[in-house]
């Protein structure tokens, strides 16, 4: 039951799914509880993936064999995930792009990232990220509905594991007085990482069974490369991370997962077959 409380707190913190009233009172809140809930961050991805896959499959079925059916399904699936999460991670990506693009100085970059207004770099990053998601999901859907659904499930879950590695590897450099992510950043234990990894096991196993080892390896590798690239940039530019950085890692690694899926079904499959 304690683990279930931690999971519900993660759902309450990372989504717009209502956890209110007596249920919220039972779950409770404290920095220690929020820190413990981080182990269930990939578990939140299960819910988001279920919504995304459900919308995608329903529209693909309703629209039938029309040429642009996969694109329409991809767009509305992405809209559904934004509604479920409240654009929480997209907001982080935009803030990070504004900060890193707006100044080469650490202090000024962190100051820009705290500004709620979006700038040119943030707008470009959000537009490009959304275009990348929808185009890749449409491409996968044109190949097969199963490919798109597997990518959605694996991408949403695994992309919520990598930010925990960032917390483990780098110090928190945000404003400790106002940062919502500070309790998460105090400590991520090895036990919490193992628990988060267990949340990822079943979705990734399903991806493997539905397609192939090549498909899974390409997805995980591209997702990991995206997360590692962002972590390297944060280490060099900020000497740490903020809550916005966690959202940016999730977004980039999610796109990386979809890109890996597209590569596995295209050039990589032909290369291995040759």
C-alpha cells in the first residue's frame, strides 16, 4: 500500500489526472514522499502511453485506409498526451532551449529558464519536437499499427526512466526555494532506480515480442543517446540540472525512441538483411 501511495503521488505530480478529496488526503504529501515517488516515474508513462495508444488505435480504425490516417492519428495522439500531462515536459524543453540558447553564461541561462514567457529558442524547440513526434509516429503507423503502438508504449515509459539517471549523475542547480523538483533531486537511491527499471521491463519485453531484438535495440539506443546528449550539455553548460532539464531529457529521449523504431523498420532492417 505504501508503494501504491507513492505511485499515486507520482501520478498527481506528473499528470493532470485528478487525485483529489479523500484519496489525496490518504496519499498525503511531503518531500520524502515525493522523493520516494520518483521510482514510479516510468509507471506514470504506462498511463500516458495507454491514452496515447488508445487514441491512435481508435482514430486509425475509424479513418480506415485513407492516406493521411496515420498522420491524423499521430497528431491527435500527441494532443492527448499533452492534455494528460498538462504539457509539463514540453514546458521544460522550451525553458531549457530558451536558457541555453539565450546565454552562454550559467547564471544568466538559469535566470532565463525561470522566466515563464517563451522566447524564440523555446518556440523553435517545441515546434520541432512536436513535428518530430507526429511525423515519426505517422511514418510508423504507415508501416503498421503495431509498430506505432509499440513505439508509443516503449517511448513513453523508457523516456521517463532516463531523467532519474540525470538526477543520480548531476547536482541540482535550480532555485532551491521555488523549485518543485528539489525534493526529487536530493537523492535518488540505487533501489529507486531498480524499481524504475522494473516499470520499464514489461513494456520493453512487449516491444521485443511484437517486433524483434533489432527493433528494441535501435529504440533503446537512440533514446539513450538523446538522454546522454542532453546530460552532457547540462554538465558542460550548467554544471548540473534543474526541473526543466528533466522535462527536456524526457522529450528528447522520447523522440529518440521513435526515431530508433523508424530506423529499425527501414535502413537498419535492410542493412541487417543484406
